């Protein structure tokens, strides 16, 4: 039986450290508030005009490819998950293919969103291609550059203090070793709350924030310039979040989707060697840990250093845990995520 194993992992974070005190110079917030509510002490910001979502993804990918013991030319498919792409289109998949210099092989590139759940969705897709024998070396990347599009005024403080930049990558290969590899993935979504954690403009909805009756149609000035007053007033061009709703839903969905994966393959929480939760908020991770009765050494948290890097958070954490020698052959690793969409998912991997 063919399964997919993670043959190499890599991560990259920008060198610029932004502390909570740095943010409190820009907006009405404090180190105390941020640490108490989220556990975050600092995050990384990319260097504008030099680093992008793609360049960070490429840096992480090079390490993962090297650790998988293959050449970049061996990659036969690329999946790129991000909510902060370099361009509206084309996506980062083709850009990273070019950045890595593997255009000659003309391999397919797939861009996915799924925000905080992006990496779990991405490895689930890769897993299907590998199980069917379609591809043999799939590069999966989660990368984000949030710092370019956050609201640094008081109005955006609930969102801005949480997010950071970074990238993580993995190479997936087939394995026939009994019991090894990705044992199950579970993917979910509920679009009912799509706008509760969203970056909605510009978009085909018309560019205004809210409905036409409330804000009116966009005006045309001089025949070509559109003025989206509602958008400007409501700052619809920044991410917005109903934090309490996201929190409340996350603490239910995380344990639920982990349980679902465990039931799928017939294991219990005591069998999990390492839980890598999406780094949404340290309080959410602690809640999930408590609910599953997992000891501290079986849960990897690094949100304190990097903030929430959405699609990059799981591969960065996975890579750090592996580098620290906390993930070894035969270990049962659980990945779990929840975020915008709402989307959520889990994966159980025998390393
Ligand atoms: O990957 C998924 C992504 N998102 C998440 O996982 C986020 C989940 N939600 C959360 O982590 C929490 O909801 C937050 C940390 C975002 C916010 O914490 P909260 O305890 O839910 O705060 P709140 O939004 O209910 O706001 C409480 C107060 C408000 O002031 P008033 O109205 O009580 O005077 C906010 O204006 O805290 C204020 N506030 C802040 N104060 C200082 C909101 N953000 C900040 C801030 N600094 N950065």
C-alpha cells in the first residue's frame, strides 16, 4: 500500500523582530494586553521590497528539498497555500517555481487558500496525488507576509497584534513501509461565518464594504476613478475579525477534528507523540491541550516568537519540533488547524 511521508521540512522567518512594545508605539495597545490574551511576545516582519511571500516560501522550500535528499528538478508538483500572495494573480505557485529555478520541468503548480487551515488542506491534496501514484516528490509550501496589509491604527489593533510573517515547507514522497506516512486527513468548512474573519476588498462584490442599500454603488469620477466611500469609511481593505466568535468556535472545532482523525484510524490521545496545532492564540492551544489531556512536552507552541502566521504556522512549528529532535521515526504526529472560512482540519502522520 502506498502512503505519503514527509521526507523533508524547512522553514524561514525574516530577521526583523517586532515586539509588542514596538506595536504599542503605533497603536493603543500594550505588551501586557497582548501577552495575557494571546501569549505573543514578538513576531517577524519581512523586509519590504526585498522579501515577499514567494521569496520566503522559496527559502523554506530549499531547505525542505535538501533534507528530503533530492534535487529541485525532482519536484514533480507544487502546492502553495497563502492568504497574502505577491499578486492577486497569478498565484505564488508559479512564482516559487520560477524562484527555485525549476521552470525547465514545467511541473504543475496549484495555489490554495484556506487561510489558517491551508497547510493541512495542502498536504491532504498532495497525499491523494501520491497515493494514486501520480506524483513522487510534491513540494508543499505555506507562506505569509501579513505585515504588508495590516491596519496599524487603533481600529485594527485586535487583528494586527496577532499576525506575523514567515514560511514553512515540506516535501512529500511515497512510502510503502507498513504503518508509515499520512494515516488520515480530515477537512471541514462552514461558510456561514465567512465574513467574520476576512479581508474582503477589493473583490467582485463591488469593492464596497457591506451592502448596496447601506453604502450605495461605487461612484465613477472622470469616467474612470472609482470612489468606494463605504470601503474607505469601514476600512474594508484591511483584515477584520470577530475575535470572540473565532475563539469560541476554534476551541470546539480543534478537539472535534482531532478526535475525528483519531477515530478514523483507531488511536487515542495517549498514542499521540506530538501535537502541532495551528498557532492561532496560545490560549486556544492551551485549551485544546487541556481538553485532550496532553502533557506539555507533547504540544509544540511557538506563537510567542512568531505570532500567528496562518498557512505558515504549522510547517514552521513542525520544522522547529523536528529540528529540536522532538519528532522521530515511528512517532505519531497530529496536525490541527482552524481559521477563516471558517475552515478546519487535522492530519495524523506516522513519522
Ligand atoms: O487563526 C485564527 C485567527 N484568529 C484567532 O485565532 C483569534 C481568536 N480570537 C482571539 O484570539 C481573541 O478574540 C483576541 C485576542 C483577538 C481578542 O481578545 P478578546 O478577549 O476576545 O478581546 P475582545 O475583542 O473581546 O476585546 C476586549 C477589549 C475591547 O475593549 P472594550 O470594548 O472592552 O473597551 C477591545 O477594544 O480589548 C480591546 N482590544 C485591545 N486592547 C488593547 C482589542 N484589541 C486590543 C489590543 N490592545 N491589541
